[in-house]
C-alpha cells in the first residue's frame, strides 16, 4: 500500500484505520491491511528506525515517556546546580513544558518565556544551558523523548534527497484532525509533498483547542495558500450528530471568530428542542438543577451514560461530585493519575526498556535500585561497567559484586536480562519471567501488592496485541493510557453512570443530553486566556466544541455568584459571576431562558399621592 494515514491519538488512529480498511475492502472485494497508518509520533518512530543510519541514530533507540523525560531533566537540573539556587528555579515539569513548547511551536526561547511562561523569563540563560545539557544526555543515552520523534523527523526532512525519498514512498498522504497540528507537523507534510500533489488534510478550524500543546490553527487556515495553484477547499456543512437548534447556537457562536473558514452547519436529523440557558443562584443550586434534569432525562429513557456534564477545568465539578455521591448517582470523571505513572507499572516497563536499549541509563538506574541494599552509587558503578553494551549487560550483571542483601535478587535479574537481550526471545512470553522476578519486589515495596498485581495482569493481557516488544514500548510511550480502563475496555462500575468531563477530554465524543456548567466570564473564557485576541478566539472554539457534543438536548448553566474563602471579616462570602462575553444578544436569541425563582416582594404598598415617610428631598434642599 502506498497510502500514508496520519492522526493524533491512538483511539482516533484505531477508528480511522478501521473505517479506511473497510472502505478499501469494499472496493477490492477482499481483506486489506493499511501498514502505514497511525499517529504522527508512531509513524515518525518507524521512519526514524528505518532511516537511522542516514540521520545519525542507533536504530535501537529508546523512547522516554513524559515521566522519564521529566526525571532526566531533574537529574541534569541537579547536576548543573540549578536545584540549589537561592531564588526559586522552575521545577522539572515546568522545565519540560517550556522545552516542549519551544520544540513544537518553533518559537525562540525568549518568545516562549514571554508569552507562555512569563514568571520564568528571568531564567532564560540557565534554561538554555539546562536544555542543551538535557539534549546531550539523551543523545549519550541513545534515547529520544516524545517531542524528539517530530523534531528529528522534521530535521531529517530538511535534507532534500531524504525528504524526496520518504515522500516518494507514498502516492497519497492523508491527515485527519489537521487543525491540531503544530509547526513541526506542518513542516514535515510540506517537505514530503512540496507541490501538494497527493496531500489531503481534513479538519475543522472551529475545533482547534490545543494551543497549550503548541497546536497552531494557522496551519489549517493558511493551508491552501501554501501551494501554487492554491489547494482546493471543500466545505462539509452537513452535520449528522445534532438537531438544528443546537447547530443554530453553535453557528451563531463561531460566527463571532475573527479568523475562520466560514460555514453554516445543517442538521441531517432535522428540527428538535431549543437549547436552554439556565441561570441559578450559586454552584449548590447549579448541582441541584443539573441532577434533577439528569434524572428527568433518565426517566424519559435517556440512560445516564448517554448524558454528560462538561466544564472548563476539572475542579469546577467539585460541588456536583459531592451532591452526586450524596444522591447515590454513579459517575465517571475523565482525569486523575495516569496508569503509566503508577510506580509498579513504571518498574516493570523499565526492565523491558533497559533490555531493549542498555544505554537507557534512566531505566537501568531505576531497575537496579529496586533491589534490597542497592543505592545510587552501586547502581551507577554497575551502569558504568556495562557501558551501554547489550553484549556486556548480562555478563556484567552475573559477575558484579552485588550487596549481600541483594545477592539472590541480583542473580535472578541477571538470568532475566540474559533472556531479554537474546534476539530469539519470544514476545510476549518475555513478560512472564520479568513478572516472576518482580513479584517479591512488589510485595516488599507496596502494602497493596495484590491490587497492584492486577494492574500488571492488565498490562500483560494487552501485550499480546503488539507484535514486538519494541512496538509495545513505543506505543505506550507515545500515547499512554489514562487508566487501566483504557487498556482493559469498559469498566464495570454500575448498571449505568453519568459522564463528567472537561471539554478538552470530550472532543470527539457525543451524548444525547449535554450540560455545560459554570458558563461565566472567567471560565468561558478562562481568566488566564484573556490577554491576547488569539487566546480569546481559542476559548470561543472551546465553548463551540462543548455545544456541538449534544445530539438532542443542550443546557448552559450560569451561576450568579460563587462562594469563596479568605474574604475580609466584614466582606461578602461570594463574588458575582459575570455573564460570559460569548453570550451576545444574537446568541441569546438561540436559547430558551430559565431563571431562578423570584424572591417574594415584601415592600409596603404606598398609595399614589401619599406623603413619604421621610421627605429626603426636602432635607437635601434645606442643606443649601
């Protein structure tokens, strides 16, 4: 097959590949496989391995996940003395975020600091030194981080002959969700198909909401003009999800955007109920109203799992979660600790990563210190003796003078690593001896060993879905699951459950009834995004994404006040919620309005012409 299909997430890639293969099978009247289809990062990893000798890479390079990359940044940060500064220096996660924004946006470091991380601008020189050392350490260890997969691919494509060779492999390059691409991804595509022949991108500029990941909406808005003659633009305006009143609101909202590809969505499903704007007193009243409405929909045969509550930030759902629990309504909230950030999962994967790339000192350092009595000094001496050599690794482990407390564990680790570095070792059978070695470590280090062992069962069960250990580790590093449920399928939580989600996590999803909470200025748009016109436009697109998740029923809820803490002794216990600037008069015309119940009016009734009880006007006249 000479077709390259590219998208972003693993879930989107699976759906894209399945649909494309069914279409091709129908045309060819037989089974077909699309070998070059997947995420940008996974395809980049495959191409870099194939062309490793031409770009100065070892084809067995390892891939650092976000956690390992942050740990390596922290190690280099400490070695450079930046952790002992007398003034606050950015922590490892912030440093990695700055590095990632710099790489993916293509902006100079000064601009990244000024526009995205202004509180770190004073450390420009130190950060530059840190990132240079971080890059040198990765190259010495034979590893690439998540951002390197695009950076190395784009840099390789700067060579005209290599770009032509890679581009010539594919007659068609098809990209989904193009509105979410960053500068590097756009650069790669233009290098592969500089004349545009065979290149097609699909996307919706109105759903570009990932600027915090360096996505650039300009890639899709300016795409046609990149070629001569300009690329042809085809506008798809038929919507198969929502009823027309919901789309009327979405159309009116996005029409306010400063830059866009104009379009007017038309519902294939036809008319339906008008969306509602609900005004409530506070967040407690908001929680009550939402839950009552959810239960009304449930009684009208709309299951809880076909309903969703969306919000701008995760903490906005706190009051709602408490009330849901009190009323015994099950729910799933998207977010929380990532599955691969759990210590026991990282331990097991580190054994496999070290075997795949003995120069991966981060993985080796972690594995060696899992054993009793082994500290950083012993681990470093062992790594120095191995020297990053696959052939030396099992021999050095066998002969190394291990601490007495670790002697038996060390011997068994040497046996496991000898098996793992053998090219004839079969996958996924390699996992079983690794788990056997790790079991006593797990029991010694964690009180809830049985619970954590179940996570490792999940990890082993999905390993069979990957043909090689390399592919397994690559895919987990590139698109890590959020929780074990992402790997094991739908979790059995209850007969039914309500969905709570941030708008970013809801992208690509749909529900019969959608409730968007806390629709006030400061949330939509977010108070931290009001400094630039481009950020305001992205916040408008974020609200647009929320609206267009609804199939039949859409509700926006705006509290009139928010209770706060740390107020002055005699100050109010709340702040007033201002109406979102996106709810213009034109947009309000698309909604039915529901307000709080009016408070009873106990003001005394005064007959017309009767003398006032206090003649304030006369008192004021007498002052002069």
